[in-house]
């Protein structure tokens, strides 16, 4: 079924260069995200959607060409993961690590049996994820489940600080969940790279990860700066400190860094597209993912319906 291209030029808030389109089965995909939200509201009543937006569900925008069953399940899993992150972020680091350990164990179950788990535990949300992915795709599921487990292992919820933007971005690219978003993109499109192809695409992959990290920081800053946590992860305060800049100057600086990162990614992607049909599909999937993530971030209520200080 045809996807619907979104004319981003009529949306002033979006200044990204990557194309954006909507999956033809957006309502079905949105039901996946909504299912995750509903589950989480049992544990944290104030859980807010990470996917609702005026142009459609974030996952239907980020994975417009993906197999619909897989995109719907991806929406449910990733949405649950981001909401789980919201809850975890507020916990002490050692408690958070323990919860992560439990979820990692659950992801290892490739058939449904959640014996031994406390009823009502938040981690139960992930109980059948491994089994449901495996039913849809026994071959590809282990790859995606592996990146989920890696994310939980490497996720650093400590309150460490960074002196330079460079130092911060190398950390942030892993912590933004880029690997998760990118591996689900591959899963929904059924496009996997050989080790030679992975090597060939590695600079492009790193550049794309930076784009997603800076995009999130730029658009989520207005919301995040109002949150009472010592674990704010954002490039804007790093730049303010590093260059002794005001908040508004640092915001403009980060916007420039984002435009530059997108340009570099586009250049690397263009050079790769001729390599093979497989790589072309991979690069295009990534470009739609970056376009979708930027466009959603620029328009979603989560980041944009934040009262400005003047109206508070
Ligand atoms: Mg953010």
C-alpha cells in the first residue's frame, strides 16, 4: 500500500533535510503505541505518550515502509521502553540497575512463561516481548532483542557530567536509544548487513546516531529544563558551560551542530547508495528514520506544548 509523503516545507518548525512520510496503516500502528501507554498508566499514572503527534504516530512516521505487523509490535515495545525509562530515571542508580537486570532476563524468554515474577511489577510489561517477536520473525528477532539487552547493559543513568560537547556526544549517541531505533528499522524492513557491509556503513551509522541525539536534545530541551532531576541529558547545558554562552546562544549553536551533522550524514549516505540494493534500502530506511524522528520532535505536544516562561 502506498505511503503518504508529508510536505515538510509547510511546517515552519521542521528545518531538517531528510524526507518524511507516513505509513499507510498508521491507525493500526498507533494502536500498538496506545497499548503500551495503557499498560504503563497502571504503574505511573502521569505517563505521557512518546508517540502522539499532529501528523500521526511517531513509529508510523519513523518506519513508513516497514511490514505493518512488525511496525505495530515495534511501536508497542519501543513506546513501553521509553516510558519505562521515564520511571527508571527517577530511581536511584543501583535500584535502576536491578530493574534493568530483570528486564534483560525477561527479554531472553522466547516463549511465554513468566513464572516467578511478582504480579503487577513494571518489568512484567516486557514479559512476552521476546516470544511475540520470535513468532513474527524467528530469524531476525534475536538481532533486535540483542540490541535491546545491550541498551539496558550500557545505559548509564548516573549523574556524570561532561566538559565538552565532543565528550558528551560520544556518550549520548549510545544513550539516546539510537541503536534501538535503528535496529527496529532494520527489522521492520527486513534488511540486515553482512559484516563487510556493516564496516562499509560504519561512518554513516555513527553520523546518523549523532543526528538523532542532537535532534532529541534540541527539541526536548524546553521540556527537560523544567524537570526536577539531576540527570538531564542534553547538549545545550554542555555548550553553555563549555563556551560560557547564554541559553539562547547555546540553543542556536546546537541547531547549527545539528544542521552540520545532517549534512555529513546525507553526504555519507549518498556515497553509499550505489554500493548494493541492500545498502540502498538500509540507507533510505535510516534517512526516513532521521526525517521522521526530527519531524515528530518538531511537532509533537510532548516537546512543544510547554508553556514558555513568559506565560507561566
Ligand atoms: Mg531529550
